[in-house]
């Protein structure tokens, strides 16, 4: 088809070609489509009906017509389905009986084109800008005085957005029974108070109904005509067969039944339109005719510039508008703007400012949005946290001032910031990779699960309560508001934001109240990298399936895919790359190799539970057993030990598997009382107690509390158990309290003489010594403080073999850790390891190794190009 014969908006391919851009880069204000995009169910309905494409579609489209009748009234015999309203429109003039057409102008150009192709003469009824293009029905009466005609009327009209009261249209048609009135309600779905004519219309009226605009599927081509049964039969007789495909019929039937989406679309369209009108009011060069539809007609009053010039200039900014000089009755000064979402309306206003006031555009333009890349995954533990940390380090090395962010974390692995706030450890690692001091705004919402009473909810570093699922869902709007504010504050000071998602964005049961995946990506304007763990298998299916579960606006945010943890020859994956490109329209932007022994903290306990973080070393001299707690928290306290060459860490879940290790560690717990019960049920409690005086036993935080005489929970913070006996290995008693202790500490360990850095995160007060036990420790001697600066921070038994501490990160300091391990070696009759043989625990080397691997395996040039950095 010659290019000049197509005068509609929305011709994205041609627009992109003129702008020298990819079609995906064009923001289209030229076609008036629902700004919400298609309904969430669209892809599922299309996929579900695709298997029927091997058969011819129902030639009568009965299910679709029945759905139309159920919505608009009348019977199925009063509706005809077509391949878009345009196909029906071009058939209508061939019904016969009329030699001419009457068309108020300006109007949709295909009314006239369809009439002339059928040999009808055309009479224009000019509308006036002076009265806002309102149609006086008397003008139609006057035009029909010369004889009957086919009358074409938009309701509301395109491009003016005006309508005529439906009662007047009905009376007009009844007064002229020999004329045929074609009422086009293509944009009526966006008007709040305009009664529809489809179900109640005179015998000489055909009402056209477009489903593609309100449901944002113009590429699907789907329309309906409503008329008297006799007229419908005549139209069907002269129409080609199979006008409506199987897929279009399925989508249409589902769409017509979705009243909630239709109402929400009307409400949102009016809201977005008011926003657009407010922005346009700042430009005196533009005279606006608002109308009633989801578009506005505008007249340009700028010397030396007309509507087509403006369209070309805006196209260079990636924005398409509809020049209206092809509408009869309008000259080159007119253009039309579709209503789009607020951020898109603002982008249009920014571009208009650059056109009209280039000298002042720096003042007029809205604040620059900080570039953002977001790492989401097809599942938990796909490597999102690690990849985000690597990107932070890459951008930091380039001097781009990155900042990490994760709106919501669910993890028992937390950290205390310098100002005493609590945040997830993953964002701490990312902050260090970015060269920033960790702060709670980087992880504004932290959930710490507790099996009996739900999860503790921490917002901006401070606990706000313990909530069950339903309570937290109700609280989520408040949490999301806090997350958005935190993001905006951080982004204002950053050069690039590195955002992490959680779990999978395709969890359809959670998407309605999502605050951490696509909802956050939309707020940030982030480009999303979707990551799959190829080592698990099924990664190509996971990526394709995730994309199929996303709504169209969510899919638009996905920039590409990353395959993580690959072992082998990447050239063998080419067939999978081709499949993803064909199935999703996205490409794989990198294959990250398996990076064994990276030495970065894990975000949650998945790897710990699978035994991955405690991989043993063959021939290691020291055997360190770690109790497997159901509610283990801050298991990264063990990372520094795991890095040592002579330490074998192993996870122990049952008493019979404990044996006689050199050291037993009871790690932190989010539910101390429940985990005490688990220790007893598994036989671990008795097995650990039996090692008293023979093996070094260490309790950290909750593990420290378990080593004492009792743990009381009078407020029911963790459970309704009240009081539980401890293991009785230290003379301490703990009472859990409402106030949570959050503090960074620097102390001296009295057993090694070394400095220890760490942080406290615990509820409760632990009472020591005589106050707790009446003066004598369980082993017959008095226990003593573990740290010089604070007697309540830790305790050690008289024989020096049972130690309890509230400090997380207690083994991170190299000097203290090395002294502790040498103590274990001497107890076995082994000499201390030479200083050079010990590990130096720190994240910088691991982060640099990670960044090097990502730079060589990801297409960073394309990723940075997407971000404009």
C-alpha cells in the first residue's frame, strides 16, 4: 500500500523509520488507545485459544455476539462481528438504497472514503471551532431535506471529542426513516456518563462498537455492529466469511464480560486526561479543545510553526502526535493528542518545552530521572543479589556513583547500620560494592518471618510490629509509600540505581499487591534484567514462562535475559537463544559462568538449608558443627569460618549425626523458643549438652539465649509458650522484651585479647551470674563476662569451653578469628597455622572478581546504552 494513502495515527513502523529509531522507542500520542494497556488476562486467553487455530473459526461468532448482547442489550441476532470496525464500515455503504452520505466534519476520514468507494456522493456538514465543534442536529435535518442519505456520526466524534445526546440522535433517526444513521461509538467506552445506543436504537440505525481501543488490542482487529436483525443479515450476506478469527472471538467474549476493567479504564482515563490538560495549560501556544474522549484536539498558535512541523520536531524526541490537516475542515494548525499515563504525559510536556522554549528548557524540564537497572529472577536464589552487587561494583569502578535498592526483603539475615537501623545483608554487600555506607533506605522494608506469629515488619530500619499475611497485605500500601519515598531520596543523589527484585515477578497470586518487582520497576523507570539459574535446568522454559505470565506493561519493562551459573560451552545454548528471541521478542544479554567459592554473603537461608554454604573441605583439621535451626538468622556469621583452609563446617539436624566435633555452634534464631523445641525433638539438645567440658560450644544471639537456664516470652513476641527451659550450659536467664536492641559494637574479647567488631539485633534482656543462678554455674564454677566493655554482651563458662555472645559478625575480625581457631588447634595437639596460611576475610577481592566475571560475560555496552550512561 502506498505510504501516502494511510493517514491514520499509530503507524509506528513508519514513524520510527522517520525518526531513525527503533519502534519500541516511540512514545505514541498519535493513536488513542487505553493508557492502561490491555487487561492482565489477554495473554492467557490468547494462549488458551491458540490450539483451536487449526480449525476454521466459528463463522457466526456466536459466543462473541452473545457476550455483546449480554452487555449492551438485545439479542445475539442484533450483532455482527468483524475484523475491526473499519471492515464493517467499508461494507455498510454497499447495503444499497442510498446515493449519498452526510458527514459532519471534521470527522474520521474513513467515513468519507468508504462512502466514495461505494459510489456515494458526500455532503459535508461543517462544524465550528467557535462553539467547540458541537453538532446542532438541525444541521443534519437541513442536509436531509434534499432526500434520504447514509449519515455518519462519531459518538463522541473523532477528532473533536464532542457528542450529541443519544436521545436527540434517536429522535433524529426516527424523524428520517428512509435514511440510515451510522453511529460510531469507538470512543464511547472512555466517557463516564454517555448512554449507549447499541441495545436500544431505532430500526434505521447501525451502532459500531470497537473493542480494540478500550482493551488496547488494535493489532488484534475486532469490532461489532449493532442493528436490527434484518440489517444484520444483509450486512452478513455481503461480508466476506470468517471475518473474526478464533483468537479474536475468544478475546472479545472475555473482554465484554470484564466490567471491572472497563470501569477502571474510564476512571483512569479521565484522571490521566485531567493531568494532561493541566500540563498543556502551561503552553499558551496551544489552544485545547478537550472534548469527552480519551484524546484532545489542539490548535497551534505559534508563528512559523504548524501542526505537521510540531509533529516532526516531537518525533525527533521519540514522541508521535497526530497532525490533523488530513481531516476535512481542519488546516495545518491542528493536531491531536492521545491521553497516556502521567509519566508519559510529562515526557510530552518536557518535549514541548524544548520545542517552544529551547533557551529556558533547563528550567522548564522536569527533574532528570536517575537511570535504573533492575535485576529480577525467575525464582528465588537465581543469583539476583550477587548480580546486583556485581553491577554495583562495575558502575563504581566507572565512577558512575551507583546506589543499591530493594524495596522489600524477606530475610532473617540482617545487619545494623551506623545509626542503629536494621536492613538486609544483601543490600549491605551491594552498598559496599558501590562504595557507599549501608543505610536502611536501601532496604526500606524488611520482613523477618516467625512461624507462630507471622513476620516482624521493619520499615526504614525500625520494627513497626508483627503481622500475619492478611495484616501485612493491608499494610502494604503504607509500606510501598515508604519504599517509594526512600527510593526517590536515594536516586536524587545517585548516578545510577541498581535495584533488586524478590522471588519471581510471575507469582500471579501475589502480583495484585506487589511492591518489590514490576511495581517498583515502574516507579523507578527501570530496565529489567530477568535472570534464570541455568544450573538448575529448565531455564529457557522458566524465562519464556515468566514472560507469558506478565502483563503487557510488565513485559515492556524487560530489557533482556541473563543466564546465571553456567558450566560448559555457551555456544551450545544458541538454539535456546533463538527460541527466546522468537517467543518473547527479547534477547539473552549474557551468560554468567559458575563462580565457585565466591565468598559473598547469601541473602537467605536457602543455600544453608541445602548444605551449599557449608561445603566441606577434604582433610580439614577442624570439624565445626552448626545446628540446623528452623528459624536460623544471620547465618552469614559463619562465612568467615568457612573461608579458612583448615575448617570444615557441616550442618547437623539430628543428635545422632553430631559426633564429637571440635566446635559446636548454635547460630542466631528468629524464634528462640520454637528452635529450642526443635533441638530437643531432634536429639540435638541432649547431644550438645553431653559434649559440655569436652567440645567448645558457641552460642550466637539466639544461640546464646538457648545456652542459658531459661528463655521467657511474657509478651508473646515469638510464641505463646511463655517460658521454656534452656540447655543449662551457662548461668544466664533471658526475658524477651518489646524493645529491640540494635547497635554496632567494638569490644575486646577477654579470652583472646583481640578486638571484635559486630552488631546486636535481639529482643530481650539476658541476666547474668549470681542474679540468674543463685551464685553457681551449672559446671560448678562461676561464669565470667566474655567482653571487657560490657558484661551483658557475652558470657564464658569457668572452663572456657562454652561461650555465648550477642554479637553478630563475631568471627569477621581476622585477628580474633585466627586466635580462636588456633585455640581449637591447640586443644587437638596441633600447632597454630602460620599467619600467611590463614584467610583474610573481606569482600573487596570477591566483589572485584565478580565484577570482572560480569564484565566479560554480560553485554555491558548494550546495558549501559539502554540506561543512557
